[in-house]
C-alpha cells in the first residue's frame, strides 16, 4: 500500500499486531468505557505482526493463493468485454473498447517492506517520514510471493500494469527503480506509476484517497482487476471508522475475490486510527486504551 503513513490502510482486521505485556483480567472492560492500559512496559505492538509476515509459511501461502486466483480471473475478465473493476462512481464512460489494465498497490502488495518494520521494532521506534524515505531510497524491497508472476502474466497478455502508491512524489524515481530491479513490468510510453500528489484534471483528491488516480486510468483503460492490502486501494473511504469501513466494503461485497483481491497486512493500515478516531496526536497509551476498548472478551 498501497503508502501514506501513519494512516496507511490495511484491511486485515483479523490480526491485531501484538498485545500488552499482560492481558486485562476477564470482565475488566465495562460496556461503554475503554479499559485502562496495563501498567508497566508494553510489548511492541508490531512484533508479532512483523514476525508473522517474515517467517510464517501461511503468509506466503495466502499471497500465492490470492495472486493465483487473480490470474485466473484475469483470463476471464479479458474475455468479457464489458467487465470493469472500477468503482461505479469512478467510471465516467463506456469501458468497452478501451485497452485493458490492472491496478496494483505497491507496498505490502507487490513489494515487501517488512525489513523497515523490523528495524522499527528492533530500535523501539515508530514510523517517521525520514526513516521511511531512507528505506525507499535503498531500493531493496523484494517481490511478495506471487506478485511478480501475476504482473508478468498480465503484461504477457497485453494488459498494462498500473502501480498506485501513496508514496510521496520525491520517492518516485527510487520506487520505479526498485520495481525494475525486482523484475516488475513497466510499460514503455505510459505513466504507469501514480504516486501521492498526482494531479488529475477535473478531480479533487480527498487526502490520500486514490479515487482520482483510478479515474485517470479509467479514462483510457478498462480496468480488469485491482489488488491491494488496504480498503482504500479499491474504493475511497471517507468515513474512517470501523462501521464506515464495513459499509464501504459491503457496497461491493460481490466484487471481492472476483474483481478486487485483498492481501493481509497486520503491520499498519487505516484500520488502526479508525479505532481511536483518527487522532494521531493522542498519546500512545490513550491510543492503546482505545484499541483495547474495541476488543471483544
């Protein structure tokens, strides 16, 4: 994702990264109130998430499974000339007859940034723009399982692969270089990398949402599939609350696994600030208490 931090989006609500040193006693949470943070030093919230991402075979199996199915759907989508994977309100014209394309997020969708997350855990730090930019400029992120094969399959079938990312504009060159080093197809003669800050005539971007950039692609291409690790990789989410996110996904429930393919990312995402009213200015103990308050016991 695809990468605007600290509010990058991850759909994988099933794995809340890490836990407090001691779990609150059963029944300690009172309805309508958030449990107090456990006294003492808390474990790093991201340790389990990064460890799973880097070491669990289940992680690799899920990625390969999703990309394999996406490849099968790509063949089907090519054969159905009215097939389109843009959200309904982003499609402004008839897609039939347009050149085919797929839209891929970058971070934790095609490129693995877990070494950066591991450094933060090791050093007891949190995300910051400077260290993130340093990592991106290393151009060292490796392909995620199945991603390279899928992208190459699309390119071999005449499908343009577009990469949408919320990385800042000053990281464009490093990002493209990393994609090329990793072997991802970069179509010549087209602007296939659209980062945060891309100007789209006639469309005003809302924050880091990708709707305008998807619309830009849709003006010249029929979008067959989208793959990402964040709900915002598929549709703009303007009400970033747990219920708002569920409502946005429910409207396109039948598209997931058919036209849209979601990958797990337990390390970061806008699911996290949705749990504490998107207020990153809150002290970390209050953020943790708010997240604990959303758990079921």
